[in-house]
C-alpha cells in the first residue's frame, strides 16, 4: 500500500547532519495522520552519507533511499525524489535542517484547505553571510522583474506538493530544472507559509558560489527571454550612438577645422566597448543555444546507482 506522505530529502556530503535530521524528521513523521515514507537521495556524496542512509533504512522501514551514480546537483536530486515518491502529499526539504520539519503539519493543514502547492517563504535568514543575503536578495528581485511567470521572492525548494502537481512536474521533460520556477509555472492553487530560516545545523554549505551562480543563471535563462532582447536593445542603442557620432564628426569637419576628436584613444575605446558588447551578446546567445543542445541530446536526467526500500515495479523499470 502506498503511503499518504512522502518526504524528499536530497543529501550531498551531509554525514554530520543526517542523525539529527532523522531525529527531528522522524518525530514529525510519528505525528502525521497517515503512513509516511522518507526518501533520502544521495547525490553522489563522497563521505559516509550513503552508509548512514543504509543504516537508517535497515533500522526504520519507512526510510527509503536512492543513490545517484554521481553528483548531479540539488535540483536533479530532488527531481529523482519526485520521480520515486508514491505519496499523496509530497514535501521537499533540505538535509541541513535549515527548513524546519516542524513546519510540515502546518503546511499539511493548508493542503487540507485545498491548496495544491504550499511553498515556504523566508521572512528572515539567520546567521548567513551578508554576501549570500545580498546576492540572494537581489537575484530574487531581478528574477521577479524578468521572469515570464510570477516566481515568488525568497522561496527555496522547501514546499508541499499535491500528487496532481507532482505528476505534472514529472511529465515535464526539460533537463535544466529550476524547480521553484517550474513550480510557479504549473499554476494550481498555491499559497505561501512564512518561516524563519535557521542556520545550517552542521557542515559547510554545499552550494558553492559557482553552483549558486549556475542555479541563478539557469533560473533566469529558463524563465525569461529578456536577456536575449537586451542584446537587441544594446545593439540598437550603439547604432543610434554611432549615427549621432558620425553626424557630429561631419559637423566638426565642416565648421571647426581643428577637430576635437583627434587621436586614436577614442577609436580604441569605441573598439573595446563594442567588442565587449558583442562578446557579452554572444555569451547570452550561447546560454540559450547551450540549453537547446542539452535538451536535444535527450540524455536521462540522472543515473541511479543503488536503491533501497522501494518495492514497486516503477523502480525496477527505471533501473
Ligand atoms: N545538495 C545536493 N547536491 C548538491 C548540493 C547540495 O543534493 O550538489 C543538497 C544538500 O545536501 C542540502 C541541500 O541540497 O540538503 C541544500 O544545500 P545547502 O544547504 O548547501 O544550500 P543552501 O540552499 O542552504 O545554500
Ligand atoms: Mg542549507
């Protein structure tokens, strides 16, 4: 019989947090009004995480685990979890206890009221560096301005999803998955629940600056065509500037013989400026073309190395 609730937790080198995570999450699981499965996804950890996950599975039959064959990144790990989840209500949370599991019963309460998506919105980040806070703050605002869909600010992947929504998410074939964006794109009845983001329980942030930047670019490019249009605008602007400059030069040549535009500095500057603009535009184009390439190749999103605890044919089919 399939469980009522599925909790999905992606794990990448979290050996220090797993025990405490299990303690707090299982306390919540005990309080739920139906059967719960806890799906742990090992995203190619290089520490003892997988072993700890196996141990948990041996000790508690509600714990299932799924080990990706290498590090595929957080978004793909969550996607894998969504593919394997069997519950009616699916909750995604981080392993580092920055997303308090104690909030889940409140989210379920909202679900009972008829919402199919309940996303957690941070009202505060405790003890995170000013750089992280600043970049995250500006990114979410920029994304909100540029994106075609209304992606709520300051929401992470911590959310509750109804089975109907997960089925839609699973049917979306795209490789570049920005889950918060896809979640907004699909619609349905959505609501926010406010919470204060706690500091990480233990260990280092697994989202390095590079990974965060990649995620940010991914979010922008997947949900907005504004960057492409931007190059058109910059091109138009440069063309207008060039015409004005040409007219000015003509005017000076005719009416003031000692031209103020003597010297090649200004020419050098113009060449550098235009060169830079062109390179940036080619780069932007490349982001989109690269994504088309990724989609066209049509590789599977992830490869599974090992699973434990899933007993239905869907899993054997995927392996
Ligand atoms: N994570 C993952 N794969 C990665 C990076 C992170 O599965 O390549 C997991 C990590 O174990 C944690 C969650 O994603 O459960 C969020 O990571 P982290 O706390 O480092 O990022 P934050 O969003 O808090 O900055
Ligand atoms: Mg974290």
